[in-house]
């Protein structure tokens, strides 16, 4: 069985770990968001790909919710003391990966090749594939101006309301070859409980990927990132309120019009009015077991 | 009083600290070797400039003899686990500096500008100036082949005997403007107890710097790196034996023919046959006081 999961960062990574646990080794391909990739201290940082990698490899910090367990922060403190930028928190262990990735890209390798090497180095059977090897960057339009994603999310603490989201470079972005191949061979497609606007839409902004999902011959099931109309973390609920007009399942489903066959929602959000088939379950992923159970429900709905 | 010191890495840095302590703030300019600069994990590392910077700022690890005190090694361990190179030991605190330097260079700034910023960030009144902003790299010719300096020194543990040393790029290298200016305004010139072949010669390989010293109107005093004919650390004695025919003061002085007015040597090496005026003193720099005393002797000889 081949399963493709579209995933953003932390919430998606948590779900990805559940899907990986629910499947046999090698059955899962995660297509990851690169819209929030950012250059920090000259290094190419791919926060969402790394969240997935760290979670799948069991290297993530469960308590902090992002980055690596056992992390230290000495290089960043040093860089800051020497006059370097320090607005984006990069731990020492994390930096090791960014150095290797940046060196690979500088040598002319594609992001998807470098990412495949990293997954292999972690011993993963799951494939992690960036949506595109090209430069695609999420930009956030707010009343205070238009910002790069990380500038808004980290730099400004995502305090500005969002009027629109744009994907710079999307029109010219080719999908990563492995992403297309995975969708062609998929027996089921899942969309992680990630922020629809800034985690999943940047993947769907690659026209060929959207077309492959729109023209799918297998089922596609999304998991809502909201519980009781609230985001577990981050600004998804505020963005849905402002841009979709609400935080009900139909507002989430509306983000995926024509692309999903069912939406998995939390018991707290049960409704007959989602505009799409719903699967009602507990979507709270407080541990790996809970993530796996949620994955099993989503996989069953996608079967 | 304006003093210029030509310096290599660890031994030179230790002496530089003594000279800085012996002078009033702002009187010292250190012209540093860049021949052993190296790209590691995509970062521009300038080991000798950094040794001087760390020593002058009191950030150096006295016990280990190189790098920073309180150093940790997590980023390198991580990079290694992800498949990155790990032959060159970069600590986390050290990495912070290399990230800032590399980003500055990538933005088009000259190495001397970036270095001046780093010294300013450390609050130094002493100026640290690379011999050149251009690419000048030391290559070591050995019976086993010709190697880049760090490849030989670190990668091969400088086990190969050295037949000759070459300075790639030296013919086209312009001196850093601040190095020329400092030599023009110098009231005294010192050469640190560094390895003549791979620490000082790469500075003198920049034709305009050599010419400025050869045509000096002030005294120039070198301090021998040997004590009792032995290097305190590193391969200077083996290199002198093989390439100069011995490790006596005259062999050291021979490396600086026409460029020095006196050679400071250790009591253990006292001789009437140095081929140049000698100053006999204790040259062992076991602490800052000893370094300052040695600096005072050298400065007096240069007065």
C-alpha cells in the first residue's frame, strides 16, 4: 500500500509519525511544505521538512513542540554576540543539519536529493519529499504590510491578522519529481492537520501537484487542524475566521474544495453540515498512540 | 606609538596578547596569516585570525591551546550524523563566528572589513588585519604529495615531512589596505614566535607587504618559535631541520633574511652565531605575564 501525506510543520509532523506507525515500513511518502523555508545566517532552513524528519526519526522535542530534543543554543548566542542575526532560533543540533543541507545545495544538488539523503541518514524507510525543488515562498498580506512567512510568523509573532497569502515563485515551480511519482502510485492520499493556508496551500500552489490530487483515482482525506473551532497551536483559527468566515468544519473543507473526499474532524466539531463526508473521531494527538489511532481512522476513511 | 605585529595562530596569538598588554590601547595592529583559511561545511574559517581574536579578547581556551573556552561540539556531531564532514573540529561557539563571517563575505564585504567588525564586536582597541583580502592559500609539498595546509595539518596530523611550501594566489594577492597603512605608520615591527614557513611566510608572500618591511625605516624584531631547538607545539622544528638544515637561531633568522634587525631567542638557544643581532630572554609564554615580559623585551629591542 502506498500512502501520500501532505504535511506542514509541527502538527503535520506529529500526524506523520502516527501514519508511519500505522503503516508498514516504506509505505509512506510525505510531501512537505517549503513555503516557509528561510535563509538564516546564510543557511538554508526548511522548518517544515525538518519538523517531519525530526518527528519521524524520533529526534523531536515533544515538550517544546519544535526542534530537537536535547538541543543547545551556543552557536546562535555566539553569532549574536558577533553581530549576527538571532531573531530565528537555531539550536546547535539543528544547525548541524542546516550546514549539511546548505552545503549540498551549494554543490548544486536539488533540495529533494538533499532531503532524501537526510532521511536516509536518519535510517527512515519513509520518504520525505519537498513539494518543489524550485524557490517557492509564502508571503503574508496583512494590514501592516506584506511579509515573508517567517518574518511574520517568528519575527512579528504572527500578531498581524492575515488578509491573504501569496506564494512567490509558485507559477514557475515544478513539482519535485518524487512528489509526482508518489501521487501517481498512491493508494490513498492524506492531508495532515496543518494550517490550510500556510502549510498545505503552498504545496497545492504547485500546479501539477494540485492537478494530480484533483484528478486522483483514489480517495483523499484531510484531517482538520481545529478542535472545537480552535487551533491546537498557531494562527489557523484566526486565519480561517478572517479569510473563510468561520472555524466550522465547512470552513476547513472549503479550503480543499474538489480535492478531498472526506474530512476527519474532532468529536467537538461534529456536524452534518461540512459540505463533504466527515469522519468524527478524537483528533487530539497527545502522544504517538493517539497520533497512530487518528492515522488509522484517516487511512480507513481513505481506503 | 604604533606597533605592527605579524602573527600566525596559537603561539602568535599568545604573543599578541602580551604585546597588547604591554602597549596602550589602540597602539597595536596585528597582521594575520590567511594562508590556512579553509572552507568547512561551507563556512569560511580563518583559524589564525580567530586565534588572535580569541586571545586578544580573552575568549581563548588556555588549556586546550586553541579555540574558545567553554566550547561545546553539538553542531559538528549533528552535521557528522547527517553525513557532513567532521575532520575539522569546529565548536558551537566557534561556529557562531564562522557563520557571521561567511554571511558577511557572501554579502560582498572584504575579509578585512568583516574582521574589523568582529574585533569591534569584541570591544578590542587592537586592530586585526588579514594580510590580504584576496584568496591566498598555503600548500605543502611532501613526499606523499602536495596538500592544502589544513588537509596536511589537521587531516593528516602534519605527519608528512615538508619539502617546500607554496602560496597559491600570492602572485596576484593585493595586501589589505589597512595592512599597508599600518606598516607605513609603524614605529616598530614585530614578528611573532610563529612557524616561519606556514604562519609568517604566507604574510610575506604578499609582495607589497614584504617590500614594505624590507624597505622599513623602523626596526623589525622577530621572536624565535624554538626553545632549545624545539618547537613548543607543532612542526616548526621538523620543518626547519629539513628545509633550513637545522634548528639553531641562524636557521630561524635565515627565514627572515633582510627583513629583521634582531632575533629574540630563548636563553636555551643563546649563541654568538645567529647571523643577526640577538636578544636573549625567556621566550616561554606560560601565562599572560610571561607573554607581556617577552613582548616588552621585543619592543625594547625594536625601539
